[in-house]
């Protein structure tokens, strides 16, 4: 071969480039729905060149247009923890050092006037909200983005033709970022998954590391290097995989709809909280309802549940804390308006004592030593049902039907119920007994009250935990009806 040709080929190899696999993604002007691109979502496993390529393309844009670019991440103690360092590397790599001013907290293009600024959302989201004229908001490590933060950020980026770039390695299926931008993306969204096998810059050393990870633990490899979100969080009470296995389990395991018919009723407290009701017949859950009911509309909400209970011939277990404290009086009032078809109802006090405290929950451990309160006991009993169902379907283990649970695929709000059930984490009291992550702690994680999940828990709570309406009272109702 001509030596000059060899020299030209070597120069081409040495010339810095971006990942050619991502060129169509960066250059696209239209999203899949035909709208102008508003959100560019780049996600996948590690070592896939996401941040590297985004930094390079941002430098390219800043050299050709006058832009204001905000680079943000959830936590940023120092600017060096952000994409700031990658931007400096790309500037030097492309031989553009003389064109940029690298300051302590910003980067400025001397020629075009483009400016990069860097923020940590956790401490500085109000500052980001106050920024004007942002052309590109780039969120890195965005799997930690909270829904509340997104609602604050989205209207901030309001300049004509402005864009939001979101880069992340998926963690959990239930994470807000994955659900919002991958599972159900908003209009004008262009999403692209990329993994290590499309990274032309991957070193041989890294290739060997990835191959070894694949051979050692394939499931872990899929999560880390193939960008597959986990279905489970080991710290939660009920694993998502257990719940997914229970969908239509009554059809797979021939679980009959036999036994007591129950409705669990979670009463809304205040603010954005909602009422929820879940119906179960034996081990099968087949109906759910979710609605906005203010505390001044308790009678209206109770009437809604009372009517459903009469339709299903079901008893009701209701949340007796807060606004729900007087729900029993409302059901009593409703029952007195009719002669036949009166419902039985009982209250559920989440902080109450455990059911059958002296009974063993597991070998050598009594209920009173295992659970902090009745809420924890009820959640763990439901978790046991879901785990049993998973083991019955995936491992062929055998269980009695009252040790299983099935969620009908026709259940309204099923996706929301699955998310809510797989969210609360295990906690412990000062005596080492298990309890459920509190609503206050859930709120700190920007997670709303699990209304549907709580309703399901009440539908399956041990029957004797509540102060059920006594047979004597029911007989009095009947006598009252006859006198009328």
C-alpha cells in the first residue's frame, strides 16, 4: 500500500469522533410521533458512551450556536462530580481549548458566547427554576429524578425550541424516570437505548470485564450492562416479581373464588390523598375503585363503598384513623335506611395491637415478637401470600388456596396497585420488631400514600383484628327493620 495512503488512514483513525451509532439520535428533529423533539432520552447499561457522547455533542452545538445549557443531576457536592469534567475532556480532545473559558462553576465559549452552568437538584432546584433562557437542560444520572422535581423543572425550560436531555442507567421499573420517559413517554419524546455492544471506544480490558460479569451472574449482567431495570428492590416488603406472578394466578393454579367476600376501604385524609376500595372473594382480587373524596364528603364516599358492598354481598373493613374514624357511623346510618341487604363493617386501626399475639408467626417467634403493630402483621401476611404464589407458579410448590393470592388482569388501576404494593420498605421499631415504612418516610422519597395497596391490605387483614359490628347489633337492625 502507498505510504501516503497509510498515513491518511492513520490520521482518520486518530481524528476524534463521536459514536456514529448515535448520530441519527442527536441529529433527529422529529420525535416518533412526528412532533418536534422536546425530550431526548438516552438510557441503557454502563460503558455504553451515553455521557461521553452527550458531552461531545453539547460541545459541538456550543461551537456552532449561542446556547445556554444547564447541566443538572440529583446530588452534586462539587461541580467536578457533574458532566463538567467530561466537557473539559472533550474540549481538549477536539483541540478547542483556546475557544473556551473554563471557570470554577461554568464553561463559556469565547466565540459564540455559549454558556454551561451546573447544578445539583436536591439543594438547588429553586435556583434552576429561576434560570432564564435555557436552551438545553441536560439531566444526568436521571434515574433519581423525582416526579415533584420534574413538575417544577418542565415549565422552567420554556424557551422556543428548547429541549430536555435525560441520561440514565435504569434501576427499577417503578422509578419515576423509567415510567415517565420509557414506559409512557410524553409527546415530542425521542428515546434511544444503547449498550456496550454499540460503543466503538470500549477498551479490550472493559470487554473482558463485561464478559466475566456475564458468565458469573447473568441476571446482574443484564441489569448493569444491558440496562434492564430490576423488578425487585430487596429492601421492600413485597417484591414486584411476586406481585407480577400473581396476576391471573387463579387461572393458572385453579384457585376457586370461594370464601368470605370483603372490601377494604382506605379513606382519604387531606390534600391530594384519594379514597380507594378493593374487593376480594376468597383469595381472588377482581375489583378496585379510586376516587377523590374530600374529608367533607365522607358520607358520599361511604355511600359509594356501601353500594359496592351490597352489590358484591361483601363485608367492609375500613381505615379508622383520621377522617375514617366516623366511617362506621356513616355505614350504620346507611344500613338503617333499608331492611334487607345491610352490610357488615369493621374498622382497621393500623397502629393497633397484633392479632393473636401469642401465636407463632414462624418457628420460635411469636406474633408479638415479630410485628410492631397490626399494620405490619397485615402487610407481612400479604407478602407471604404473594411469595407463596410466586413459588407455586415458578417452582411448582404446593400451598392451600388461602395461602395464595391472585390479582385479576381485568382489575381497574392494576398497574398503580402493583407499583404501590412493591414500594413500601421494611422498617424496625426500637425493639427490633418489623414495621412498614411510614407515609411520612414515603413522602420524603416523593411517593404518594399507597391508597390502593392499603385497601388491599385491609381486605386481607386478619378478621378478628377489628371491632366488628356484633351479631347483637345486626339483630337489632333486623328488628328495627321489621318494626318499620
